[in-house]
C-alpha cells in the first residue's frame, strides 16, 4: 500500500461534509468510500479493504466513539482519524485511548485534512509492512513444507507402487484402496483436510512391506502363523518410515492401525472400537474389500456380492458397524467411480511406474510394453489418451501412432509421443504421423500431469466443436 492508492472510508451523517472531504482526498490520489452512519460503515468494512477511516464522533444512532471501540476490535489494522465539531481535550484523549491516531476539529481546514489523512495512511503502511512481511514469510515456509511433504509422499507412494508391481496379484492395490477409502470419506462428509490425510494415508498404508520378505509376500499358499506375524510387522515398520517426516498423526494412524479389528482381537492390538482412529477404520474396510475382490495366488477373487456379504458378516467384529453399513449401502459406481483411461506404451517398466504414480490419482492407467500390445489395447479399450514411447520392440511408437491415426475407429484418441532424445526429426515425424504432443525424457510427474490434462482439454474442446 502507498499513500496514493490508500482507501479512505469517510463516515459522517452530513452528506455535504462527506462530499467535500471525498473531493479533496480524491484530488490527492486516494480511493474514497462513504457511509452515513456507524452501522453502514461497519457493514462496509466487512466487504471492503480499508486503510484509513475518517470518523465523525457525533452521529445519529451509534456514536463515532462507540463505533471506534468496535472498529478497532474487529479491524485492528485500520487507522482511524476522528472528526468533531467540539474542541474538547478529554474527548481527544478518550479517542486516542480507544485507538484513534488523529483528531480533527470542524470546520476543517482542507490542508489539515489532507495532512492528517496522509500521516494516518503512512502509519498504517509502516505498521502493515512488517505484518505483511511476516505473513509472506509464513506463507512461503508453509508452502515449502507442503512441497517437501508432497515430494516425500510421492516418493514413498512410488516405492510402494514399485513393490506392488513385483507381484501381479497386488499391483495397483494401494491406489484402489485409496479410491475406495476416498469414496467412503466423501459419503461420510469428511472435511477437505481429513480427505487429504485419508488420501495419503491410504496410499502409504502398506509402505512397511518393503521390509517384509518377498518370498512370503508372494507365497502361493496360505501363510503359517509365523509368516503372518512377520507380514503384520509392516504396520510398525511403515509407521517408523512415515512418522519422522510427515508430522501428521492422522496419516501415521492409518499406516499403524489399518489392520486393527473393531472388537480389539487383532494381533498385538492396543485399541478397539471407537478408540481406533476414524480414518484407519475407513481404510480397514477399503483394504479388506479390495483384497477380497482381487485375485491372489492362493485363491480366486470374490465377486462384489460375495465380498459385501463378508463385510456384512464381520460388522462389529472386524469392521466398524457404522462404516460397514454406510459402505454396504453404496452403489458400485460410488465405490469405484469411473476414471478416464490413459494408456502408457513403453518397454521400460520404470517409465510405466512413473506414469502410474503421476497420473493414478485422476486417471486409470493401463499399460503396454511394446508397439503391438499398444495397438491391441488401443482397439479393445479405446483409452482417453495414449502416451507412446518411440523406441519399442515388435513395433516402434511412430509406426503404432501412424496405424492408430489411420484407423477410423480410434483415430481421434490423442497421442503424446515419448522419447529419450530431443530430436527435431522425431518431433517432425511425430507431428506428420498425427501425434498431438511430444515429451522428452526425463520428465517430472507434475509436467507429465499438466501435459496430459492440457492435451485432453484441447481434444475435448475440438470434439465439442465438431
């Protein structure tokens, strides 16, 4: 704020005085607002940002002195100049005691009005400057902390996805649990902060399995009691990984307590019933449902109906009965909302993993490891967008792109070409063959996400116009 663009609120029940003061202050470069009484002025202050209030003491209804006390309580950063037709030292002292920084006696000398308002605006600016600096510093620190935390979460989630990817039976488990838990949280009316913590806690709930023996995780038969106890250490290990960084009890509670039974009879369980944190109780249901409806090496997947019946039978024992009832009442579309599909065609597993990690929150990511498989998936699934590597076995990405764009059934699918070489010829070929965009590796998750969103938006816009 500078004195030239400061906003001045003139509060006086005499319209002629308001007009006179407004004209002289506007000629000095100030932005002026007006109110005829204290009630109107306080109402205006709720809607507008004001730097200085020029306040008449004697007004119909609430006096200026009464308003001054209320104003400084509600808006302590606003500078106040009092105006009165009575030159009274006691009144002037009382105004100062209540927070006014200037005092003018009617009839005004216009030069005195300008001088007093300028001083008030300068003082307001000087007092606000350190506050603004402090607020900006706090904002930057908070933003940096959020960035660091998000980066940690994303790294841990990618590690968890990589772990799951080693077992075709658990691939995508954490992402599906997150989607189901979020659907339950939305149905329960959780706050935005709670939903964000539920999201990250769900994604990281199995992070501790990086310390569990791989042969036990992938065992094709039922676990022994000793092996089961070993697997269950992942909740403690996961908590020790996440807790020092996130400093968020709700998230670490999910990691630690998502296998707790509602009746308190779980392995080495220390809480039961409503003592178990709410978000952990939600993830318990989501985790169990996805596990039951996913095929495992030692058993086939249950149908949705069979899984729901198992949850119904375990209400009050394994599951919170209220959350279980809410989940049982949800439709299939509510439990697993449909997301647009993105096909990543790349022979490098690390790239496919990066794409799943970057896009999995907003899209269903399907995969192909070579050009021929990409063509087959494009025909059968018709994804919303294809990310196509140029160099792939069996059929390269340029040839696959050309075949897709030449086929009337799938030619409208936008294709983003991926390459490890920023080569002008590759870019020209990609464009000539119909590709919609081009990304050079390595790329950041945020850049990929933004590129996919913008390409889809542009394609959607063209489709609507057509």
